[in-house]
C-alpha cells in the first residue's frame, strides 16, 4: 500500500483543502480531461468541498463519450452482417446509435463479443477463419499500445481475417482546441493520469508556453487530486506558467519508451472526429499503409456514416465543459444508466454517469 494509502489520508486531504481555501484569490476554472479523474472527484465529494470561486469542469476525457455518432452507427450496421464478428470493450455496448445499439443487436442474435484486450480479438479471429473479426479500436494513448501489439501479432501469425475499426484519439492537441474555445475560459488543466503514463509530461508543455495555461499531471486518489489542485491555484495566483508532475511515482517526463515505440511503428498521426468537438487536426492515430490489411474501412471498402446528433442530447456541450448534466432536460428523467440517451451516461467515466451516480449541485 506504500504510495497509495498516503494519498488516501483524510488528514492530508483536509490540510490541503484548508490551504486551497486560504490561498484562492479569484474565480478560477479548472478542467480535468480524464474520465477517471471525473469519477474520483465525484466519488470523493471534492467538488462540494471546494470554495465557490473554484469551478471544476469535466472535459472530453471519456473515450466512449467522444467517439463520433457516425462511428457508432457504422458499427451497428456492420454488426448486422452475418460474415462479421464484432469484438469490443464492454462500455461500447450501451452507446445509443440513431436506430439501435450494440446491446440491442446482440439481443437480436448478432455476433458481438466483449473482450478484455485486443489480443483476445486476434484469438477469436484465429478460431473463426471464415468470418471477419473486427475490433472496435476506441480509446486514447492508454489503449493504443495494446491495439498496436495486436496488429503485430496478427501479421506475425498471418491472421488475415482480423481488422480494427479505428477511433483512437490523442489528448494533448485536443487540449489546444479546448483552450481556444471562446465560450469557456480555462485557467488550468488537470492532465490525464493514465494517458500520461504512456506519453509522459513533455507533450503538455505547449499549454504553458504557447497559451500561458498552467497544467498538472495528477494521480487518482483524493490526495492526488487535491495536491494537483493546490499546485494549479498556486501557479494561477503567482502567474506561473508551467507543467508540474505530482504523479511522479508512476509518470516520468518522457513517458514509456516501449509503448511509444510500438505506437510509432504501427500508427501515423491523423485528424480525428470527436463528438462535441468536431474534426480536430492531429488528434488521432491511423494504421500505416503497410498495415492496411488490418484497417476495416480500407479492407471492407466502407466509410463511416455521417454524424447525426441524437435529438435532445447535450453531450456535445457537456464534453466541452460549456454545460453540465444538470442543464439537460433529459438528465435522470429520461436519460439514466439503464436507458442512456447520450454517450456521456453510458460509461462510468462519463460526466452524466458521474452526476447521476454520486449526485452534485455544482
């Protein structure tokens, strides 16, 4: 428990909260861009304990939530083909499309299988050579190395009926787009801890250098988050623009060399379509041309469906931090975890799901 229980110490958290309350000098807006941070903040009640002039907003930190509506609708269409097996992480099943969901299609008998790793999908492909096995490659830099490894293994073992439908997104340049949003002023960022274990601290430095926005890489215990917030308040008060790493027990400056190497080997940087944010330059990963055999779109000669927003859902505004779930007319009345209308209610890391599960007045 070393380096874990220390960050769960109620006395430590209490002292740091007292320091924050004493030192905050003006209204500040701090955005977390990690779904696990969002969940931890709500679970520990941190939002309710902060003074009124510190506003925490949740950004696009849930990979399921930011997956485009067109991608979801395309997956549902593919699942209806008898020559295809869809493999996916469990959260994707409940994401509503415009006409159905994977959960509904599975109930209708479509071959949709939950896996815990893309390597499981490669195994399924080997066991079902007569069918195309598609893995839904949804995620951030955290899952990208494992997806890249699945491509290497499929190539090495000549598994030619395996492919990925790509929706891998990258975080740092997305934060660039958030800073430029006119309707919300972000004074500081809590950088995503899981993503940072892969890419390190360096990729966030442009936030401080180019935009004068301080940032902190923080862990997920209540103490981690409070220490991160304290550092941000200190930098904001003193006009210090830098990126600090308070998660040094896990994250180093340059990231994980092996993970970065395999990502660079398999993927190229590309533009990506985000729910709520639209198409953002340089915020996605795609397979290099030499691996086109494993690219579902290229292999099956398909294109993702056009994005058609779900009626009444304000996930797009919530993901940008412009609104919170309490602003949504559907929240809890129509949209809930058992009947999600929007993607932000599906995953435990989604903002709507966190509001619903833990409650909040802010």
